[in-house]
C-alpha cells in the first residue's frame, strides 16, 4: 500500500511539473506587449531626464513641443505596430518556439528605439543650442 501511494504521489508530481511547464510556455503576444510597455516607460523617463535637461541647458524650451510630437507621431505608432504584429497571432502560434528569432529581432528594435531616440534628441538639441 505504501508503495502504491508513493508511485501515485510521484506520478502526480510529474504531472504537476508538466502542467507548470506548459503554463510557463512563452506567449509571444504577452511578451511583446510587456516589452512595448516597459520600453515606453523607459523612453519617457529618458526623455524627461535627458531631453528636457538638454533643453534647459541650451535654453531652447520650444523644442519640448517638438519632442512631444516625436513621441506621439513616431514612437507610439511604431510600438503599436510591433505589438499588433504579435497580438494577431493565434493561440498555437503564440507559443511556437520557432518564432523566437523573429521575437528577439523585434524586441531588439523596440529597445533600440526606446533607448536611442532620447539620446538622439538630446544630441540634436545640444547641436541646435550650440549653433544658435
């Protein structure tokens, strides 16, 4: 009897482990959505600290409006396109490991935009400030 209980317990644990693994299968839709959300938060923080700091340093306060336009017209739609590409996957595609390369490429592009644009705007503002 004890042997039977031990075997049943081991089978239950193995089944639970398999269920946990299946639950942990990566959902590309959710992962891209999370990356886009975090990238927008990081972009906004960098934008505030770098770009606004450069505007104060150079005295070009009207560039704040330009930077806001870049955010609204450039970054948000671009991020939404990345997210939409992954959001439209069906359930079987959403956890297909074959998509990991495409996911990584899009993830890198999202983060390059989020990290690169605030630095590029800061350099642009400083260059404009030195010319004026």
